[in-house]
C-alpha cells in the first residue's frame, strides 16, 4: 500500500484528525498516539502538528493552553461549530466516494 496510502492520507488527514477531536479534546501527541492505535503507524508527529496548525488557522478548533507537569503548557484542541460542520461534510464526502469506489470495484455501471 505504501505510496498510494501516503497520497490518500494527504487528502484526508485533516478530516481524520478532526474525527479524533470530535470524540474528545486532545493535544498533538495524544492525537498521534490515537492515529497509531488506529493503524496509522507511519504518520509522523510533525505531520500531525502541521495539520493542527492548518485547522487552527482555518478556525475549525478551539485551542486551550493547559499546564503540563513535564514542560511548557500544552495546546489542547477541541472542535468548534465550524469544525463540526467541516467534519460532517467530510463524512458525507467520504461516504459518497466510498460508495462510488465500491460500485467501480464490483463492476456496477450506475
């Protein structure tokens, strides 16, 4: 799967990260750990932080600085209303694409 998976992830990682935040607020390392638990072992922590910067700049998340026992405060991210709307659209788009791909794989012509 290597290269194909990497290319697909580029287009979907924002939605995947927002889906994780839709379950509960988290900071960058927690998100990376959740991704790895879900089988996305090759996603670098730096990639996750780049996504978090983008979704913050786009106004899709709330950011709260929370004190940390081991260093500087952590940025904890949670979905806001715009982020939930984006996530809903992401799932609708994903369902549409998955359905069309299933039809192509199964040889249906619709």
